[in-house]
C-alpha cells in the first residue's frame, strides 16, 4: 500500500435528488464513492450492484459506469474521482462494493477532507492528498480485516472499537468484557494477532492521529495531545518521540514553516 500515490481530479459531497443518475459511459479515472445515507443502484460493465449507507463502491479506470438513486430514499455520498501518478499500482485491491465498511474514523477523515477541499487555502492540494491517503489506508485495512478468514473476529472488533474511540480511556479489561474473554487470555491473543500489546497498539493509533493533526495545523501540541487521549503532555511527548523518532514540536514547527512558505509564495504569485 505504500506505493499508492493518488492525484484527485474531482470530489463531490453528493446529495441526490430523486431523479439523480449517472449516464452510462466508460470512465477515465478511478471512482471511489462512500455512501453515508440512502440507497442507489450502480451498473458496472452492465452488472448490477445495490448500495446503501455504510457501503463503498469502487470502479477502476476503464470500466463502464451507470447509476441511479432510490427515489424513495435518495443517496447521500462522498465521491472521489482520481488517477494514480506514474509508477503507482492499479487498481486498488477492493471489491466493486464493500459492505458496511465506513467507520466513524473514515467518516471523520472525509469531513476533514471536505473542509480542506472546499476551503482551497494555500497548500490545500497537499493537505487534501494527505487526508485522502489516510482515508485509503483505513479503508484498505478495514476491508482486509473484514474479509480475512485468518484473523480473529474478536480482535477485529477490538481494533474497530479502538479506531473509533481512541481519544477515550481504553483498558484491556473493558475490551475483555466487550468480547467475553478473560483479560489475560485476551492480552496474549491480541499480541499474537497484531504483534503489539494492547497498550502499545492504542498508543500507536493515538500517535498516528496526533501526527496527522500536527501536520494539518490549527491546534497546539497540548490541544492535540488531549484530543488524542493523552492528558499528560510530558508522557505524550515521550511516547510520540519513541514511536516517530522526533518530538511532536518538530512536526508542528515543520507545518508552521511550510505554511509561511506557501503563504509568501501565494502572495508573491497573486
């Protein structure tokens, strides 16, 4: 997945009217659509697919696409049309329709993307691409976990729970209750399936989110620590540096420098 480098051609917060449709045509881009409300029927190469809230439909470049919304329950979706930069693999390892895969985490990234894309502030292309890659990463991971027959579904349930509740207090004993296992046994099972202890994994998820927030700006290091579940700034800084190899202040200072550089460049160009 590390080799995927997308270029976003088009994005729309699509709130369909009852007579909405996509006329049948061969597409010259990849269509990735997240359905958050309502229902629609898509035809891909004349094969019918029914989608509803929680589903993702993926149509690779070169396929024939056609779509109609349900008139009684019109679709609300977020659609990304993109291409890969030279050297990137194609297509994504996704089914045409992945059912019930949109988590609160993915939806949160989409909302952030929408704000950045619509705002079109200096540097928005780079920022929106970063957010889209986060969306792709979580989608691919969630899809893999959902479809993997080798992974333990109890662990998958915990991973999904952590991804959606990472800012909250999370304890192994509470997760054990969630999946009806003894905490000691769950700890060993979690380590076997993920390679991390539960605490290490939670910290990893929190730090990855913190890094993303530091890269987008708008918050102080203390605010970001609190938003990601760390209420001790010293502990947050130590964990961040241990995982990323540099302190959180370095990432924020990098963002501030790039923002000032882009602002100066933008003003000089205008």
